């Protein structure tokens, strides 16, 4: 049998892939991060499937549950919030499974930042405004960040920033961003995107910390920062421009 790492997306039960729904429906054992998912997500599972909430388990206990299920001939789904390629501990878990000789595969999911951008109806890459997106986090009660990956270094590029696992440090982080983006640069915070408890805060680098603290947000939130979030630029992508089409016609 195989352990399937499945991206559960931002949490809404209807915002997962067809493959993810199929794997959940076939699984004998499902491990899921209860902190981040809408409970309705588990409606995709069989009624007789064993469901394990991993929010209070360490990696060794999580892996042990997957290895034991595999040894018993059971098919396992390990749900991760968002997409498994970002902050999911995929590396640590698969390393342990490899050591135990347990096969595994990965099914992608909708990243939380993409859901947040969709909710506010914004493209993160606007022509001549921002063409890069930085996905990062900050250190609080978590693994140390590599020294070369400082927030100020990324901010110096002027790219659209997506801050994960950072909501409790919003005030300190905005203070770091002011020299690069200014007080009036737009900021959007989306908490529990696509879930019934969804909360959206719109502000600026200078005001968002007050809004976050007033709302009492402590987890399951993504912060988007950058001029693209409020741009009214009339610039257009060259890929779809009349200039490109005309040039293409001339070259025929």
C-alpha cells in the first residue's frame, strides 16, 4: 500500500482536486491537520475510515501511524493544508518513510496564498508594477530562517510578498517593510480562506497591525503585501498585446 500526501487546499471541502477527493474516498486511514481544515473536508472520507487529527502529534508519532497502517495493508492519506510543497513538513515525513521502506506519492493542492488572492480578486503580478512573488515566512516559535533569507532582503526587490506563519508578528514585520514599501503600500490579510470563519482585512503597511490585533487573529492567516494589490496600472502584458500580434503577423 502507499501513503498519499494530499494537498487539502485552503480548507474548503469543495476546493480540492478530483484526484484528492478520489484518494480520500478510497483511504482506510486519513491523517489530517485539524487546526487548518474545515471539518466538512472529512465528508470525502469513507464512514469506516480511521481519521487521525495530527494537530497535537509530533512527526515521529505521525510517521508511526502511517508506518503501522502500511504494515497492516491499509491505504493512507496524509492531508496537508494548502499545497504539500510549502511548509508541510513533507521533507521530514518522507525521509522517515523512506527509512522505513514505505512507498509514498504527492498530490498537489490549492495554495493558501492563491485562495487569498482569489478572494480579494487581485493578480499578484501586474505588468510594470510587480512581476515577482516571494513566498516566505518569519521566525517566531519555529525553525530558524537561513541568514541569507531575511525579510528586508526580499523587501528590497519590491516584489509582492506573501508571508506565511507570520500573523502574530504583523507589527514587527510591517516596521521592517516600511523603508522599502512605505506606510501606504497596500496589505491584505486573509484568515481561514474559503472556510466558514473566513476573515479578510484590508489595510496598509502602516495600519494593518492595528487591524490584525483588533480582530484577534492568531493563526491560519496569510499576509499579502505589495503595490500590485491596489494597482490601477493601464500597462498590459506583451504576451497578449496588439504589438506582439502585429509583429508576429509581419514575421509570417
